[in-house]
């Protein structure tokens, strides 16, 4: 399939996990892909970018435009995690995670908008989380940022639909990514912790990065030309299903 032939896609946080899976699927379907990450890797046009640094973001977007001839799709996937209750993280950590997860998307979108406005097929997809809708223990800071991303997505969709720019987000459940792997490694009993995370999702397993990528690529594609302001759950039923406990 080559439905993205001739289109340029920018994927932030594309050096690993969901971002890398998304970049690969976009390229497989014909897109010219630029990966923006602290460690972007050699697979695509890779640019080292810190989303908390506006100059870094603007320089990278300018480089993509110059090298690839425009920008049609922006996948705002770069993000970071945080563990703890509302009382556990100091102010500096709150500011840092909000800066990456929320303001980072603002910086990237703001820089890309002039190029997206010139595209006949302009789409933005933000990576949100089931944590925006479901209360999860020990995720107060992370959940607050993802709730902001969900609201930001809807506001952006309303602002930019008159310009022909579609804006949507995906809400993954707990995904089998390097970040989750690091959390499991730090647990007292990694095997038991993984089993608990798997049981928390009604399908009984972690979401894969490739499954989330498939949702992102759909929302970015011409097939979703009438889809904007949508939150696509890819969470194994975690947000919406209430199953009886298994015996």
C-alpha cells in the first residue's frame, strides 16, 4: 500500500517504541519520514531534537522542510513518564514532565503549522494515554499531562479545521515499550509486576507498539479524511470495559 506516497511525515520520539513503529509503518506505506528524537537513530532522516528547546524544535522543522520539501503529517509522540502520587514529585519534576509532554507538543505544532497549512493533506496525531480517562495508581503527574494532551487535541482540532488541518489523538493502554520495560526492571518482582499489568487490561496482555502505530497511521491517512477531534482508544478495553473478575 502506498497511500502516503509523496507525503512527508514528522515523527517525534521516533527513536524507539511507538514512535519507531509508527515511522516504519509510514515509510512502508510510502511516506518520506523524518524522526525527531534525542537519539533519532539511522533509519530515516534523523534529527537530534529536544522538544523543551524552542530553537532546537524550529531548526529541526526548518531542516525537514528544506530536505524533504514540506510537511504534511506531524506525529507528536515524544514524551516522558513519571511515577508517584500527587505528593511524591517535587515542583521541578512537575514542570519538567509538563514541559516535555504538553508544552513540547505545543512547540512542535507551532513550528510545523506554517508548513501544514500549505499541505493538501494536513494531519496531526498526538500520542495521549488511557491515563487521560482512567484513574491509575501512582501516575498522578503523568495522568495530569495526558489529560492536558487530550484537551489540547480537541482545542487544536477546533482551531485548525477551517485550515484543512485534522487533529486527533490515540490513547494507548499499557504498551510493551522500552519505557515500560525499564519500569518492570526496577520492580521488586518484574514477573509479578508484568502479570499485574497484563491482567489490568481486559484482553489480558500488553498493547504492542505496532498496534498503536497502526492507529496513528490510520488517523494520519487519507482514509481518515473526515476524522478530526477524535480520541482513538488502543487499550485492550481498559478504559471502557468492566469485566467480572476471572476465577
